[in-house]
C-alpha cells in the first residue's frame, strides 16, 4: 500500500482565453472613430482634400484659351492662333502646339499626352496623280507647373510649311490627354496646297 502525505495535485487543464463579449469590447475614443460618411473620409479630411479632388477631376487641360491648336510661326510661343480646324493654310510656316496644365497629384506613370497627325498627300503632275499617306505619332509625359505666365509647353509638336512641293496635304491631328476617368481630346485639321 502506498500512502501519500500532503495535498494531492490536481491534473492540469488547458487554459482557454476568454473572448470579450460585445458588452466587454473596448470603446473607441472619438479620435480613432471611423468616419460616418460613406466615402470613408471625415468632413475635416474632405475639406483638406477638396482642392486636390477638384484638380484631379478637371484633369489635363488647356493652360489658357487658345493654347492648344495651330499657330503661325514655329517658335516656342504662338505668334497668331489659327485654330483647331485651320482650313487651307496660306503661304508660310505654322505649327501644332499645346500649352497644358496637369493636376498637382499624379499617377505613378505620370500624366501623358498622345499626339498624332494623319495626312493624305495627293500629287498631281502632267500625266498622273498619286496618293500617299504620312503618319506621325508621339507620346509625352507632362507635369503640373506653378508658373502663371504659361503651362507645360509642348511647342512645336509638329511643324507645317505651306505650300508643299510633294502635293496637296489633307491632314487631321489629335492630342489626347490621359485623365483618370475619361481622356480629354483636342482634334483639328488643315490643308496644305500643292506648289
């Protein structure tokens, strides 16, 4: 027979953590309380973000009226604005240009501008008529600028000289600004007569 002295040991039972009931849950203080608005942004945050949101919604835009299109001359600035659709160009030098403003906040890849010109060239000689096409496209990354006198200037995007010894050019052009939702597009056309 075995005799034991002292207190008998109780078998160990696994410990189970008690989860708080809904009544025991810690209360959130006002400072870390989630915003009530459906957007997940508090009124104070929204007030600070509003100028940036408005700027983003406005997207890529003309820096000022008549700052995107065809101009006389081929310098950095526009000597005389001709327009988007220039019709038949008189003798001289011209360019397609753009002066833009982009939002302050930008996507990781930046704000992009795509430029394209498509021309159908018809040359008439004594005995024949020939038609060819000429296409040009280029993409640019632009940024927001803080200047007040001019924006992000792409000038010239494309040089034009009228008339042309290679034939009559009937051209269309486009500038597409890649915004967050929908792109903004400027389109135009011009004709260069044959010499």
